[in-house]
């Protein structure tokens, strides 16, 4: 059955899903919504969209529609830099903290989809803590989709879900079934608990006295509006203990969303993972103290927690509080590698820390232009030229954005400003992020574009070409 939705019907469905789960659907998703509605109408034996809209008064049907429209894309060991950070830094540190605090550990995979994320965490834990006797360790996976939670509880997966697992991990943590599927081993499953839970309409699924050590909320808020994400981050902040970690997805950032968390880098260079931390004053001070390890103590990366004979370390390993320069450097690396969403995030985090630094806004604008998001780039580039009017490259990018957005007069003015300010730079300078163009070449190009746009405007005005 094919269904086409009228504007009113689509608006009614959008409003319902925003209320029910905070989900935002833009116009581009109308077709996929129509497909989901057709699936549900077929299952209900209905032929009219209007009848189906009335059926949505039933909470069971609302749940079925949520199951249909939510995007469950996930797999084991997703996001290798974060996986490395978890294994080498975060989980060893959390286990050492737990060792000193009643051997209790709480991890929440919020928006866990079909369970690959919480099971992956439990697998890492099993490697660090082969026996949990005497420990109270819980990994809680929650999701708004009943269907996803049912799949997660079954613990069975196809080959695609495990494609990032090494042969050793496959052998250690899964049972290979005759039909080619993989089943998670019981010693991993016993650490994980699944619950149906709505992140937008329900309170945090832990007792108020329970403080969480690590929350993973990855690739979930990308479907929410900013206010919904902001409210959720406030709740996550309250639920984390001091020193607790928050992992977001690759393209998610807390820029303009929350200032409650600190961004920390775990690992170095391209392998670094950037994660958030609840850092209250005391931990923050300790975090910047030099590492007090003696020469023959293992590094934090080398340490395995062995609970029966673990001598508790005097303090947790120091996270690196990421400086603005590092973030901007990472942003440039991501831009050069064509990872524009990541670059935009680094620049956003830099801008959050240094709101008067024009370079952060310029680089974010550049990444957004590369992502085709001219409307958003416009805001960033305007800030960049406001903060630093001599930044010629920012004027150049801003001019292009204005031109594409149908503002030729403003675009011409920006090309003029670009030509003037670039003309003040050393003539042999180049801009790597603008394709390695020389400054002189770019200034000439800007002047030509300015004249062409002005010519177009005058032609429009007088009905004749101006040379
Ligand atoms: C793309 S998956 C992410 C899975 C996993 N976190 C990862 O990164 O691999 C997004 C999940 O968020 C869930 N979700 C969306 N809205 C939600 C809400 N309001 N409450 C709880 N989960 C929600 C969806 O059902 C879906 O399973």
C-alpha cells in the first residue's frame, strides 16, 4: 500500500511524535513517515490516513508507530576512538573508583537500540573484571522502542552487527549459532539489564540516591530539538556522580546546549576521543595536577583492575582538559580529512570555551559550508568577521554564503571587504583550508566577484551591462 500525506496530516503526525518522544521531523522526512504510516495502516487493516490518525488515540498504537519511525542503526564496538578510550582510560578508572567506593558501578546506555552498545560495554568490563563476585555492577540499556528492547533481550545478532569485533572478541563473548547468527554469552548478559524508557517524558530510570558513573547517549539527540536536548542534558548531569562521564555520538555537541560538562580528550592525535565529564571543583583541581606515578608503576593505559589484589591508586589518572588550541588543531585535521561534521563539533567546543575567538567561528563556518548548511554557516561567519574584521578568509566565505542565499548586494560588500583585508596579508601566504589558494590570487578573485555581483545589480537596475 502506498500512502501520501497531506500537509495537515504530516503536521499532525509530527506534533504527536514531538510530544510523545521529542522527535523532530523536517520536510525531508515526509516520504519516510508516509512509508511508516502505510506499514501501520496495513497492520491495522485501515485504508484512510484520517482513520489511522484517530487510531493514534490508543497508546498501544502510538508505541507501534514509535517503533516504526525510530532509527535503530547501531553495531558492536561502534566508534573506535571511543571504544579505545573506554577500554584504556574510562572503565579502568571507573573500576578503581568503584573499588574504593563499595565496589558498585552503574553504567547507563540511554537510547541503546537493539542492545549492541550496552553489551559491548559489558564485554569490556568482563575483560577487566573476569569475576564480579562481591561486586555490584550493572549496565542498564534503555530505549523508547519496545521492538528494539525485545531484540536486545534476545541477545542474538547477525554478522553485520559484529563486523567490528575481532576474531578473539567473537570467540570470547559470543556463541556462533548454526544459522550464522551470534549469541551473546551468559556471563556478559548477566551484567546487562534492559528497560523500556522514554528519555523525554520520563524521569531518569535510577533511584534518586543512585549516582551513575557513565552515561552513553550516542546518536540519540540528533533526532531531538535543541530545547529537548537541553532539558535532557540537565537531567543527565544531575544523575551523574562527580567525575562521571558522558559519551555523545560523533556529530553531537553540547555547544549552546549545556555548560555543565567539561570536554576532555582521552588518547592523542587522530586516535583521541573527546568526551564530556561532570567535573566538580575538587576533581577538576586534581585533574590538572601532574601525574604522581613512580617510574615502575604501570601507566593508566597498562593497568588492569584485578579486584582481589588491587591496591587502590592514590588518585584517578588525570584526564586532559582540552585547550582551545588543541580543539582548533583537531578541527583543522578533521577538515583536511573531509570529516566536516566532526570538524564543526571541534570548532563548536572551542567556541564554547573561547567565545571571543574569531578563529573558532570561522572554522565552524567553514565546516558548515562544506556540509551544505549555509543558513547555519551564515551565523558563525558573521560572528567571525564581527570579532575580527580583518579576517579576510571569513569575509570570503561569508560572501559566498550570502550570494548562495540570494543576497547579492551584501555578498558584493563582503567580497570587497575580503579583497581589502586579504590585500593586507603577505602576498605569498596561502590558506590550506581554502584549497591552498594564495592570498594574492584570492584577493583578485574577490575583487572580480565583487564587480560581477555589482554589475549584475546595476544591470538589474538600469537594464544594461556595466563593465
Ligand atoms: C541510532 S540509535 C542509537 C543507538 C546507540 N546509542 C548507538 O549509538 O549505536 C537511536 C536510538 O534512540 C532511540 N530513541 C529515540 N527517541 C528516544 C526517546 N525519546 N527515548 C529513548 N530512546 C529514544 C531510538 O529508538 C533508537 O533506538
